[in-house]
C-alpha cells in the first residue's frame, strides 16, 4: 500500500501544482485556457504512475491492463454512458422546477452564434442542433476524450487498482473512488462542474466519484483492460453536457451528472450490478 500512497501523493501534487500556477497567472475558469489546463490535469495520474514505477524500479506501464484486444465489454463501455446520462436527464425532470426542454439559454447562446453565419433558410433548430451532437459524443469518447480519460484511468484503474489485488471488489472501488474524487478538489474550487457551489462541490464530486467508481471498475475487471475503462470514462464525459442542454435550466448541485440526479442514477446502477452479478461485486480484485 506504500506504493499506492506514493502514487496518490504525486497525483495530488501534480494537479495542485498545475492549478496553482494557473491561478497565480491570474487566469479564471472563464478563460479559454481553462479547458487546456483541465486536460493537462487529467494526465497527472499517468505521470504519477510512471514516477512511482521508476522510483520502485518496476517496469514502466507494465502489468496495468493496457490490453488492446477488444471484446464485448468495450462496446458496453462505449454505450452504457449514453443510458446513464439519459437516466440523469429523466431523474432531473422529476425534480421540482425542472423539465425536458431544448429551449434553454445555454443552447440558445450557442445556436445564435452558429446561425449568425448560416444563410437564411438553413438555420438550425435547437432540437436538431442537440441531436446532431450525438455522433460527435460517440466519436469523442473513443478519440480525444478517451485519450484524456486514459491519463486518469491508467492511474486509478491501472496502477492504484493493482495495489489492491486480493482485496474486496466494493471496498476497493469505494476507496479508489474517494481518492479519485478528492483529486478533483483544485479544479472544483476553481469553478469546474460546480461554478455556483465550489466548496460544497468538492464533497459532492467526491461522493459522485465514489458512486461511479464501482461501475468503471466493473468494466475494467470484466473487459480485462484499462482501455475499456478509459472509453467509458471518456464517453461519459462527452455526453455529460447533454444534461444541461436538455433541461429548462441548470442547477450544478441538483441536475449535474456529478450532482444529486447523477448520484441517484449511479447508486441505482450499482444496485442493479449487485443484483445481477453479485459474484463479481463480492469477489476479490
């Protein structure tokens, strides 16, 4: 477990360093550079993995589940996020004051910019615009988002998971989920995901990651590959924006995929996994 502790310290130090430097330069979450710094942060677990392995004289990136042979679980990893996000939208619509709508300020603002350069008679409707993004979400999940997610997953479901070999599946997932969630703290405090509630958002994000971790770990174990975990993670991130685009308004604590609605869906999903495959969830990793 000392290796896991060293890895976690380096991963935490990396993200705090990047966000600290970003903050010292006077940049804000509204800056276009915030997405760049966020992307760089996702590679700190990868860097932490390499440094920890070198320090412990281990073969770099060896034995961490970098298996490129596809199987059915890769497809599950690619499709499941869409159903989860759809469920988050459904749960959000059950909350007081929220309902399904393509007519919201966020979509309207983006659409106005696009339609301003399109000729008359070819203006996009909100519904068409949002639905047309679905193929892009799938492509992003296995390309740019998948690559960024790999930067995290090689650490969380690669190196860190390896340190828990022989431990119970659910206990391992919850511990890794907590480490994963708290790792986001500097990003959340800067306004990522919870711009209206950055401090509370740290705790909500941690809880969300704890609930999501068993699902990602399940895919990692079933597929035998950290690549599948990265595909799931990347695709989930890609489709997360559909929640805000499909509701009449946004509340970062309630309708956020990492907020209340998302947590409800994730807990229900873990419950379904437990009922349908209790053997895996009660076994050792």
